[in-house]
């Protein structure tokens, strides 16, 4: 009988130790698995030895339109010249010329090799106001805002990466301008809402000719998009020339 009681005691102590170990592991952050539905807030998941992989919301079936560096002022773009961007007063010069959507050499403009990434996009949020000052709320809105110290002329948004998916293919591109038509649509860009824009095609994302050609888009089209970390961007034509300039 004493052996039986001793055995029960050993089992009880072992069980308590197992529970304590698991509680300690959870408390110390070694075991984090957060499941996130599409469209939720960014969270960390897929933990491997303490390394967190971040997942951002997926925006599905968003209307896209095509724009390009050096695009002239027309009714279609609300008479806004794309020789400059929201963050670069000399965008066309820094790019190397006009990114002609009709005269192509693969994913590049036919007349020159660009000095910046031909895979680029615009979303309708600018972290600077019309006076060139940082919007105070940007620190609460932009997912990665608190990860570094930004200088006064450095955009939190410029050069960030997007995955754009259509028909089973994924293209990757860098954020190089603001639009279409809106510049403060944070509930859409960094939230769950649909785009506020109702102008023209009601597009919520502008993409470059290179993105158009890679995904075989037909003018105004629809696709899914999602922010991704640069470290998660796979090799591809979007990695041949990477834009690093930030601030005029």
C-alpha cells in the first residue's frame, strides 16, 4: 500500500512540474503562436526559436490602375504630374527618365536602365502633411513606425514592400508615391476599410508598368495586396534594382 501511495505522489509531483515548465515557457515568450484572420491587425506568428514572423492584413480584390514615373498631367490622373512624387521632387531624374508603359524591354523601359526599382506602387497615405511636417498620428498608424528613429525628411512609407497577387502569381514592389487621388486614407492602408477613393475607376492601388506586365494585368484590374518585410521578399526581377533613396 505504501508503494502505491508513493507512486501516486511521484506522479502528482511530475504532473505539477510539467505544468510549471509550460507556464514558464509561455511567460518567457518562448512559445508564441498567434493566429490571425485575413484583414486583422498585424501580429506575430510561426515562431521558430524565438524568431517572430510578422503577418500583415491581406486586402482582397482591390481595383488597381497603372501609373508611371514621368506620366504627364491628364484628366485620368487628375492633372497631377508624375515627374515628381510625394517624397521626391526629382523623381523622374532620380529614376533615370520616363518609365514609358508602351515602350518596354522586358520589365524595364526600352530607352534606358533605370536607377531605381521599376517595380513600384502608390497607396493613398502620406506620413507628411502638406507643409512637409510629419503627421503626429503616423506614429500610431504606420505598423513599423516605432522600429527606428526617423529623421525629419525620411518617410516611414517610402521604399516599403508590397506583395501583389493575381491569378496565382505574386509580384513584389516598393512604395514610391501617394495615391490614387487620396493621401490620408489610413483606415484602408493600415486598417480593414475599403478605399475611400471614388474618382475615375475608384482604384485603391496604383502599380507600375513592370508590375502590370509581370501579373499580366489588363489596364484597370483587381488583385490582392499585402505589406511584407524586405527580408521576406523573394528573389525576382524586383530585386535587380532596389530603391534606397529616402528624402529629397
